C-alpha cells in the first residue's frame, strides 16, 4: 500500500497552517510580522526559574491547578471555568475536536484567524466561511444564528484589522444562536474592553486568551479559555494530560501576577500604537482603529496611489531591508493593506524612516 | 440544545486517560509510580537558561530545527526523518490523527500503554485490542499482520512488564504487515539494544522516544519520532506549528548533548535496578527481566501467598506510608504484580525496608 492509501483521507487532502516568518538572526531584523511583544517578559521570571530546573525530572501538575487558580482570581471566575493550553492554538484545537464532527459543522468569518479552517480540515469536518460584507468588518449576528453550524469562531479584536466589537453584538448572537460561540480574545488586553461579561449570559460561550502577546511570552506557549464548567469538563476530556510543562506553568503564573510590569509594557505599546497611527493618518493612509498590538494600514505611494500592487511593493521593500511585517494578498478586503505589529518606539522609528524613503522615491514601479 | 447534543458523539462517550498520581508534597513522598528519573537533569541547563528568558517574547522555531539536527546526529539519521513533539504523547496523537479514520482501524496489545486506546477513542475510530496469550508477553507477528488494522502500536521495552523484544520480531511483523507500525521506545535507553535499525528495513515504521525518562525531563514535555521522511511529512501536516516551546527546545538540546551526564545517571539506574531485582529474586518474587527504569514484580506475603489481593494489599500499605508505586488491577496478567519505578538507591532502601516490614507481619489480612 502506498503512503497515500495509509493516510486518513482528510489528512491527505489537508493543507497545514503556515506560520509567520521567523528569522534566524534577530539582531539584524526588525520583526513586526507576528504580533509579538517587543519587551522581554517579567524580570521576576529569571529570579525564580533556576529553582525549577531540578524539578523537571518530575511530571508537571496535570491540571495546572496553581496557574488555573491565578487565572480564575484575575478574571473573578470559578477555577472550574478555566482550562490551560499549550498556547491558545491548543485550546482552539480542543474546541474543534469536542464540538465538531461529520454532522456538526464549524463557522467563521473571512478574513479572520486562518487556523480555525486548518483545524476543521484536520478534523475532517465542514467549515463554512462567511465573507465580511463590508470593509468595516461588521459582524451581523444573524449570519451566526442562521449559519446552521454547531461551533462558530469570532476574533475580537478582529484580525487582521484590529477593530473592536461591542458586546451587544455577541449578546445578540448568543441569544439567537443555538451552537457554541468561541470569542478568540488573543489581543483583548490591548483593547478598551472585553467580552468576559458574556460568561454570565451564556453557558455556550468560550473565551480564549493567550500569554503570547500582552505578556511577552510567545516563546512559551501558554493560552487559556474561560467558559461554563460544563464546557470546560468536555474540553478536558480531550486535553493531553500533561499539555503544559512545568516551566511554562511556573513562568505563566509569575507573569500573570506581575500586574505592574504588565501594565507598564502594555501602556508603552498603546502609546507607540497611538504615535504610529497618528503618522499614518497624517500621511492619509487609511488605518483601522486598533484594539490590538498591531495596525492595519493602506499604504499610498509617491504617486498618491494605493492598492494590491502598492501594498505588495512596500512589503517587499521592507522585507529587503530586514523589516518583517505581514501581508494578506488573498482577500480583496485585505490585499491593499499591511499588518504591522507594534514594536518599541525605536523600531517603529526605523520602520517609519524606511517607509518615508519608500514614499518619496519612484523605486516602487 | 443540551451540551450533550452539542458535543461530538465520540467525545461524549470518550473516557480520558488517567495519569499516575502526582503528590502535592514531594518531600514527604517516595515517588516510584510514573517511571520518572530520580536524578535532576543535566547541570548545564541552569547555566544557560537565563539567557533564554528574554527571548521568550518571540515565537519558537516552528520546526525545532536545531533540536532536530541534534537528534538526527545522535541517531545517525537524516534531519528530515525527525519530528519533535510536546512529549511523545503528542507524537502518538499525531500518528492516530494521520493514520486512522472511519475505515482505518488501530491495533494494540493488551496490556500495553493505555493511551493508544484513549487517542483512538478521541479520534472516534475502531481500536482492536489483542490480549497477550501468555504471561511472557510474547509478540506474535501474525497477530499484527492479520489484524486488519492500518496502524499498530507496540511498546518496547514492554510496559508494564519491562521485557525486551528481539528485532527479528519487528522485522517479521513489518514484512508481513501492510500498515504502519509504531514502536514506542519510551524506555529503550535503559535496554541493552533498540529497534533503530528497523528504519532501514521499512518506510512504514515509526519509532517514538521521550526525554521524560532517561533524560530526567518528564516536567518539560519533549518527545520525538524517527521514521521515513514521507511519514514525517505527513505527521508534520497535523503538528501544531509551535508545539514545542523555546525553553523546551533549548533544554532538550542541552540534555541530549550532555552524553557524560546521561551515561552516568543511566548507569546508576541500571545498577539500582539490578540490586533491587536481586533482592526480589532472593525473596522468590517473580520479577520480569527489565529493559526499562522500572521492575514488575509479584509480591509474596508472610503466609507465602501471592495474587490480586496480596498485590493490592502491599500497594495500599506502601501508599499509606507515602510510597507511590503503580498497580494495574484490570488484567489477569498484571493484577498480582506491582510496577515499581527505579528511584535512587536510598529511596529503594526505604521501599525495601517497608516491604520487609510488610512481609513479616500479618497486618495484610
């Protein structure tokens, strides 16, 4: 039998998720493409990590009890409403495995986080993608409620635009929809408000969070979900029993408890985001109001033109100058825009200098 | 709709894996129940870990390139023949997701590692369990080749007996079987030989390894598989792109490269295993020749009796004295035995003293 015949049919046809580019040499690159945090994580980590090394010989706490308690206190929910994952991607995967099958389809808006579709494909289930009908990326609750799906993924703040949504939209969606609604709040710490109050409105809502962005821990792989205890019990059935390692549990807890450091780095990022947004606005570049640690902006070239070719041109120009940002060519709502993670002010200054150079020369055509 | 109606049918019926007991207080417990390594991991780790903390703000290398290169060199295989997982449990899960579906069933011997069945249940596929026909836990290659399965899991050295298998058995199985054979070598570093040469015999064999046992890194969650590059490519389609975090990649590489420390702790464990085995033999306790870091032994009480009740009695007695070992009651081939992880000599001495006390009193009935 060929390897093709030996492979599960949906996996043979499956196209994996493609992550953002990771450079081999960080020193020479300004990395603004995967919405990481430009600051190091809490300095408290180094002080206590060495004591944890010898304990690595022992399996981790399989239910991450201490970390879950910290998360529960932070959000004022019961510890039974918390599950921790090897990154929030792990949690999203658990949602798909638990709440979709041959007769239970998945819904998502397009564009949003492309991993939802990848996870559905791995599960071999139907994924219904609903194109946003306007460039504001408005969510119409009726689309969710009439989707005929069992599980629906929303990204809030939206990616890649960064726009925020009022809770009344989720409230209305939950009221009309009979399935399970996942609100992926990967970027919510950078937004003026969040959807946590939805947990009181429905036992069918799952809110996912990550420590990869606001806590400077993309390299550690820790995410979590908040939901009703009934939902969490089901997700736990599929969770790998030791999915989060000892160091990750320990470091995540320290980072979550260091509120002062969290607020300081967050406020730096918000202020750099505001400065950068103002400059784009001064240039007349259409830029979405962002509740995330990135900006989605439509570049205008020296001739005053914008569009797919212009965006791609600036993307390539920056890439050639070791500045990594993200470009999403496949969708008309995104193909004339670029997504730029918020780095440190000095990184953004270098970026803006490069763009100024690009803006005022005719090199692009 | 009820949560039951919203849950995928196979998940609603699914029974999760139950991990070995993890005590909350290590100081008061002698922990010999989950085959961890009693020694701390390589001392080189502490020296270099602090430099890694700040880099945690960045996503890990998504294909663990440097770690995979280290593994490839260690086993003298091509780097394209290596995949790294969040523990070898992650790899076993990838095998199930890639090579089983509604028409492709899974095979395994009973007893062996119970997770295989759990993963099959999560996938919603048929798992065929073949009971060992004799107490020697012999593998008959015909059972594999005539199983009608697409994917077969073998544990070598066997768990929970610890017995080793000659490669001629695997060779013969691979020759007759048309499916994919996984040889789970979690404990192979403690055995006199291993099955790596099978990689040259077949493109349908997958050998899984873990750093949880021989490298003292159960708390870190790093495992890997070696197979043909065709198999590895398919497994990679389903692997979460950032499944192994930065610290785990870094620490695993250090541990794999510190051969001197590895050999030293391994030889300590082999020598303590031998000492303990000799004592059990002196007591006339039937004990399997072990190629792993545990012993599987049949306790005899003060009246000279053995059996299910006797084994359970000693298990409970040790547990009451804060010594954790493992008991497998459900199978007649295991229910009169106990599985004891090899700890440090002083831990084994305390264990043996406690057993001597139990052996010479009538408290057990």
